[in-house]
């Protein structure tokens, strides 16, 4: 069995459950530069939730809040705070994809259902993954509305930052579960192991973790999975799991073609990033060789660089975007390299540990 049987086209969007979608809509437009394209709520006939659909380049996110304290959205937020509920996979046939996934051992979240409005009909189904996260299967058919049934056009421009698409989605799971979910992505979605990082690759004086990256053949779908490894103190994965109250999506990487321009704009918009010591940049030329960008500019912005045989990448990580130290974002530019910044792991995780220590969670 392989991914072709499910006919996964792409990640259609990522849905966040948030405490106040109206305010989150403003935040993601003003801080990250997304623009709103559609809205659903009381005015469109929804009685239990409100949702805002935003996009930038080919990256689409949906922000959903409950209208009452009851129900799955309210319970999700009570337990986890704001976070990713659904990574939605566009497929040719959501019914067939669901049946194939369940036949391979996936646990159903909800069976195929047709959803329609005056603009046409879609089919949607879902299976459970780690924690309370799900993967929906979505087939659009001939739907011609502004987003999905129940949404009306509602446009508001954001302070665009040149983001192009969603690059990858990193899961944090509990100790001993990484291989379980690796096997799940192979068996259920037909993905393959793309890269593996062991604790010796991702470790500091105090903490360590293991990671595996699952991907499809074209590498258009990339799902890294982290688990903690034994260390002297609590790792970033354990801190996340403690405050999120379960496994979940730790961060989402957003792709750009010009990271200097993007990060400059995001900083101007008020986005806060992790900072690595200046000594990191002293060693950079010897480690990565010639690059197009000025080292001084990268140092001023806090952008990291790594290379492999195919080229190099530039990346930077935000601080958590919630008060709970859970979800954050990565901004990444790929110049040939399809990796994940292995050479930056030590500097990055030391920066995360400094933040953990300030929060009193590096214990």
C-alpha cells in the first residue's frame, strides 16, 4: 500500500482551535501577514462556532472558536489552550480515502459526510492521530464558493510578509511513541521515512530528543515527529506535552523565497523570535562556506544557516505565540537543501532551553 491509494494532493489548510477567533484573525493578519478571505458563524447559519479563513501565498489557515462552552471546540481549548486541531489533506475522494485509512488501522474521527451550500458540495471525513489532533480528508468536487460550505466572502488585507506556503508540521509525542507514529504514517498514509535524527544529533548539556521525518515521494508532504530522550533536565518536548496536556503540533514551518525580507517585515509587525549567541555567526563561514546573504545581516536578524550536499537553507524560529509554551512557527528558505537544519540543532535548542529556564521549566 502507498500514498497513491489515498490520492493525497496537498495540505488544503490547517485549522486552529482558539479562544477568540476574531482577535486571532487580527493577530495573524497584522503579525504574520495573512489576509482574510472568508468567514463563517452566526451570520452564515453556524450556531456553535465561528471560523475565519486566512491565506498568504498558498498557505491557508482556519481559526475557529466556540460560541458556547459545550462541545468539542470548547473542550479542546479548555484542555490545550490555542492549538492545531486539524491538518486537512485534500484528496480526490474523501470517502474512499477514509475507507482506505480505516482499513489500514486508523481510528475514525468522523465518517464521510457531504456538506453543501448554494455554491456546491464537498465531502469530508477524518481520522485520529497523536493526542487530540486529526487529519481530515477533503474532496472539493465542483465546489465554487469563496472557501468551503458555510463560509461567506469576507476580505481583509494583512501586512503581507512574503510567505509562500506551508513547508512542514512538527508533532511532539510522548517517550516511546515516535516509532508507533512513524509506522502509522507508513501504514495508513503510505509515507516513507525521509530522515532520522537521534539524541546525539539533537542534544545539549541538559536535554535531548529523537526525531523522524515522514514524507511522500515528492517531499510535498513532510511530517517530522519528535519524542523526548533521556537527559539531565526536562526537554522542550516534555515542556510542550506538559502544557498542551497531550501530544500535538509543536510548530509549523512557513516557506519564503526571501527570508531576509520576510523576517524584517515580521519583526516590524511585532513577531518575536528566538536569539542565538553572536558566537554562532563567528563559526558560520567555516561551517557553511559561501552563501549569497551577508553574515552581518543574518546576525542582526537572528537567522540560522545549514547546508547539505544539495545546497543550503536559512531558518528562524519564533517564540511561542501563546502564553502556554506550546505552539510556535518556523520561517524557512530553501536554496537546494531539503533538510531541517541539523547543523543548527544545538544552537537552537540551547536558545529554547534559555527560554525554558526563564519560565522555570528547565528542571
